């Protein structure tokens, strides 16, 4: 069975900005999903902010292996309930790929535990993305570097935790650098942040960017069944202890009482 | 100047449970602060849930080098505004030490980005805490292991991100293990989680536990000035680029316009 | 094509100790290879110390996806040339799984850069191995913990670098703990250390241990082509610079000269 | 008592190359030691390849808190015995700062467990070094970035393990990037790699570079006493077990017998 990816698009500038609409007539989410579907091992669909529950009802997330997230102008319009829902699915094993301006999305900030800021400049400058982890699955088949003639500059410091691995570092024509590809694990969920993708440039039509996205979906996919009750803190009563022990000392909790949260 | 520590205590069971009140007549927070103040390089005061703004107004946090956090029964009563405030200070450089049942505090979950659950058993069993990172500053002066004759069992899986370093692992009499001392960096702030400290046992009167706490405050202290505007994403306009570049391509943002959030 | 695993066995105690010979009539390496071959996606063969080049000539390593290493009494008899060869293959992308007493093998110490010591006791005590990274590929299908009624105690501190991930932690009946499953990346090669496997106990006949080994081979396999010339430091001459620059300042190296090593 | 630093210099090009001799009349090691001694909390001396035991006899290392290492042309002339000795001291708690071309030194490769290669170009191009971990102790007092008008290009992929923390990333005029400041822990020893420092440029006269070096010595200093017998694997006999157990099952080792290595 192919890996089931859902590409979530904010779908705002595609509707309001002629440049973006021209580059991505079906929306950026559709362009990304189309790129994923070039790989017969992947099966990608889309969801957008404007749909009920932003297109991400519980039942759909339960059948999503990897979620890709592109947002920019409307981070604040994403409901906290959906963010909670996505976070819980990541902890339980769903993969998550956060794209470009998604660094400021509620879901990314929630999972990172940091502000996720950076510096930026919209000048259409050249970015050269270097592979720092050769033969990482996300870099499979890639050359030592690839170039995007026009990208938005994102600069350090990128206010995220130390990653599990740094896969890419970007060089910008105007003099900045950026950790452009970072991996994290949050619970059973694999998380990848990938910096390219400003909406006024044709980044998602670039063949190498598309290859990275396909690789990343494969990498982020956790084939194990989702972990149930991932936010619980189960009590293991003394009579069920794995080694024989006797209860000692004063107790706070009456028998069978749930823990505090 | 000594390092300024604030010990935050929920201060609930000290008021409602005779065992806890007996063990910690001035509250657990006071016992911990007293232990810190045995070190002339530290200056510790206390704050509690019941005080206005939980004792943590902005001005006080600005003058706090390291915050210690003990909470259990009333995590939900901590105002989100104070949690936001503490998180921002951590990102800017304040140290944070989260104790025992604080694993489920709002601030710890916020900074970790994971559910922070575990398994537990209140049976007064023996815990033996092994140093896995000998000569780590937090383990300075410690033997290879130390024992607490009565502790609450906290068991794996501990649902936190991979730490920067694993400093302690606990062995429990009933058969479980737990990563009892973990370090993280969140922005410029050093974060340490330390598992011992169930309120019905005299854990914070234990000399080795006290030594760990003093060590941890020293380790968590970042002497640099706090980072300002840590949640910003500053624009670097093209005319100020460090290398000479010319703006190219279509733009989303008018000149001087702030970025989306 | 199945993943090609080679199980390297020291094959000393199988020849000299009746207990070991009785438990593993074909050698521990054969028992492990048989366990791997239960998975149709794996194809495992064996190699031993006593064979020419320890059974690991360059050509065979080039066609090995994942190497498993069990050694104990004869670490010093492994030729440095073979160790160099294995290290180079790992850096280029071969997976490596180091078992039990292999913690003191030349290859593991070489890749870790630390002494890799631990404490130990041969008392046939019970070990309970806890999964600390639920749904990690190496823990796929495993319960929360599994037990080995007789294992050699390996205790902390385990003198290795901080791992990429801690997958397992072992609880020992005699009071110790040990990080029993640790992942590392060394170049393009995935490295996994797995603690159980004392030769006088039937550990490799345990179904859960066998499952871990199969999982680990899948995890360690890097499907990308090996990286060539992984120990080189290529010069990028100024005339081939990706951005136009002119050579400036004094030079140490004449044009075309190789770098120092 | 000030932190005792020893700056080890290969001291070859200072003797054979007029440019290097002109820039560093007393040798690069002296220039670095002088920069460290501007800080009254540091006390730096020097050692060179040409001295007996390369200036690093056991007794001196035992009294060295932090060792800085600059080598380039003569890595192969460093005796393996001295490398072993330095590695053992690092594992026991000595700090180590590896500079520039020291990436290919025997000691750095030994501690990393990887080839430590990179790409390079000697063209006197501009490097701009960005702080990726603001308020890290090694970046204390630094601006967001600093520039070296002439440096040797070192480019990714840098074939080292994932670091504990990435403190600096370098931008090069010719189009490359490099992780210019990386931290590691090896045993009780803190290790920092810092990329700038090509011998034909005045890098070590740069005030910001000097500040980084002073910061790094403070960071790398582990005030705890060195760990003894750091390469041992002590037996914990069954009669001394922390929890009462009885020996079971067949044994490989007679009582009191040392483990295999």
C-alpha cells in the first residue's frame, strides 16, 4: 500500500495574489501533491484552511501517514482544536513535514517548544543548498548541492531546538546562512522542516525540491500502528509490580485513584 | 554576585495533607530554597501558586537567573499568561529546573512539545539513581549512584524528546527504569528535568538530592544578558544586505511591511 | 532484493567451552543468521575470525548491507587492517550492529571515539529491557518491555558518546541499569549497539531478541550507493568557485597541490 | 586559580614559510596563548611538536585543564603514544579545542570516529561566521555574525558525527557553507572544533576570534577531578550486588578473573 500523504495548504495567496495564482493555478498544495504522486509508492491528497475543520477531521488524520504543512498569512486562523489534533497524531506516529513559512505555524511552534523565528528578506536572491548529511534518506539521489535562483532569504539564528540531524544548510547570495533541512522526533512521529518554498517563486516546480519532498515523505513515514492514549500517564498498581514489592510509607493517592494532571 | 534562583512551589498538598505538611512545614519550596542557600554562590527565594501572578511577575522573572518548578495537583490552575511569560524568559536565557511531578506542568509540556507522560506507582519503593554522565556539572561530586529508600516509581516510556544529555537513570525496586535526569536547551535557556521528589517522602531533605539541585542551578545559569525580542522575525531589507544584491522577482511584501505570523 | 547481512562471530568460546558449544552448536553467528533469515526480506550469511581476512575481504564488505559483530575473548586478534576496512565501509554507508561484548571490539571503539567501558557481573540474573522509544523502527512490534531470565549484568556508566537515540534501557535484578539499545550515525552508516547476548545463556534463541535483531538490520540498512572516497578532502580550485571570486592574499599551496593530511 | 590552558602548535610553517613567520613571529601557538592570557581567569602556556614528547608528557597533561590543538603539515609526525595519552585525558575530563586544519589531526579523528574530511580552497576569500546558538557560552558577547576578510574556504560535507550543538556556521564568498563551530562530549571531556585559522592569514590576531577562543576555554573546562581508570571495565561480584541475588546458570569466568578486552 502506498504511503498516504496529505498536503495541507493555507490557500490564501493563491486566491489573492496574481503572481502566486499564476505560478500555482491549482494552489501550492496541489503542485506539491502532484510532485509526490510521481512516486508510485506515495498517494497524496490535499486539504486547505477553508474546508470544514481545515480539511483535517480526526478520521482523516487517523488515515494519514505523513502530513505536509504550508502556511504563511493565516497562521492565526488555524483553530487550536485542529492543532491539538495534529500534535496528538504526530506523537502517536504520524509524520509531519513543515514547509518554509510554516516555521511560524502553530503546529510547528507547539512541537518545537521554541519561538521558531528567523531573519528574512524577500529579494529573489540565489540560494545554494548544501547537503550536510550525505546519504541521509532525505538526501537520497541528491548532488552535493542544488541551487534555487530565486528564494526568500531565511537567516540564522533559527530559533529551534538542536535537531536530531542537520541535513541541509543554505547559502544565500546576500550573505546569510540557514539550517534549511532539520529532523526531529516528537513521540513516535518524525518531523522534518524544509526551508525553501516562497510563494512568489516557482520553488515547488523545481525537480530537486520535489525529490527532497518525496524522500522526506518516505523518511517521515512510521509504518507502526499509532500509539494509543499517548497523553496518558498510566498507574501501575503495587499488586501488579513486575518484581514483588510491598507498599511502604504514606500515600497521597487512594487505591485506583487517577494521577493529577 | 550569587546566582539568583527562585523556587516555585504549588504549595497545595503542604496545606491539605498532614504527611506533606509534617515533612515540609514551610512548604517544599522553602526546603528546596534552604538547600540551595547552603551554597554561598546561590541566592534562592520562593514563589507560590497562591501569590498574585503566582509570585512570578515580569519584573521578578527578569531578575531570576534560574527558576525551579514543583507542581502536581494544580497544574491546571497556573495561568496561561504566566506560562507564556516563563517560556519567553527561558528562550531569552533564564534557566529552568523542572522537578518530579512537574513533568506534567504546562511550562514543561510547552517547552518539550510532547505529552511528557510516564507510568507511575506510589508504593514507597527503593530507587537507585545511576550517574550516566560522570563528571557532568550536574553530577559534580556525586558517587556512581545514590539511593532513595522511598520514592514514587516513574517508569518509561517517558514521552519527551531525545535529550541533549542523559545524566541520570533510575532503577526501581518494582522493576522499572526511568531517565531521571535529562538536559535540554530551549533558545538560550538551559532546562533540566529531575525525577525524584514525591511529596509524601523526605526526598528534598536528602543530602545528595540537595547537591544535585545546587549543581543544576549552577549548570542552568546562563550569565549572558537576556536576548531581547526573542520571538521576533526581523526583516533584513535588500539595501542593507551584507553582500551587494539587487532585488529580483515578484514580491509579496511592500517595502517595510512586517512579516506574517 | 533482500537486505544482505553478514553476521561476524569470533567463534572462540563455541570451540573451547562446552556450555557455549551446547547452546550454539553451529556457533552464535549461525544462530543469529538463522534468526535473520526467518525474515524473507533479509539474506544473512556468516563470517568468523578464523577465516582468511576474518571472512571480511574488501569485495565481500562491498556487497554487505549490514554487518553484525559479536566478539569477546579475541578482540585483540582482529587485524587492524580489517578494522580500518570495516570502518571505511561504515562511513560510506554500510550498517553496523554491535552485540553485547562487542562494546570492547576495536571497530566499536574506533567508531565511538571513547573507551566504551562498563561494569559487569556474570551471575545469570534477570534483565528486563524497557523500550524508551516506542514505535522506533528497532522496537517495531515489541511490547513495553521484555525479560531475559539470565543475562550478564552490564552497568552504567557506559563510556560512549551521547547517542542519537536511546531505544532500550535495561533493568538488572542486582540493582544496575544500562542503556541497552543505542543508535549512532557515523558518516553515511547507521550504527546500533544492543547489549544482550552473553554466550553462556540462550539469549539469541529468545524470540524477542531475534525480532530486535531483524528490526535493527532493516533500520541500519542504507539503500543509497556507498559514498566513494569518503576519506578525501577535495580541493575546489578558485577558477571553479560557484560564485565568481578572485584569489587574494598569500598562499601556502601551489596550484594543484594536494592538501596536507 | 585560573584555568590552565596549553596551546599546542605544530610549529612547522612558522619555520619554513616567510608569510607565516611574518604574521606569527613567535609561532601561532604563542599568538593564541597571548590572546588567552588577556583574560585573568586563564593561564596559557605552549607546547610544540618539536619538543620531547611533543611537549605533552603525562605529568603536564595531568595539570592541563584545556588543550588547544593546531596542526596541519605534520599530522603524521605526531606519535601515536601521545595521541593515546591525550585521548585518555579527554575521556577523563580534560577539555580539547581543535583548530582549523586540526580537523585532520590524529587526535580529532580518534575522538570523532569518522574521517573528518571537508572540501577546501585557499583563495583568501571572505568568510562571515554566523552565531546559530545565541547566548551559548562559546558565543558570549559576540554579535550576530563576524567577518574574516581572508580565510581558507572549508566546505560541507564536514565528515564528523552530529554534534551536541552547532554554535557557528560559516558563509563563504565563493558559495560554500561550513559548520564552523561544533561541540562534542567525549567521556568527561568537552570538545570544541573551530574552523577559522589558516596560517597565511592574520586570523588569530582578530579580536572576535580571540574572544571565541577565550570563551571556548571557559566552556571546555571541567572543574571536576579527572576520572581515574577511565578505560577499565570493573567487575561487580555477585556477593557485592546492591540487591541480594544468587548466582545462577553457567559461567565463563572463574571467580575474580578479569574480563576480556
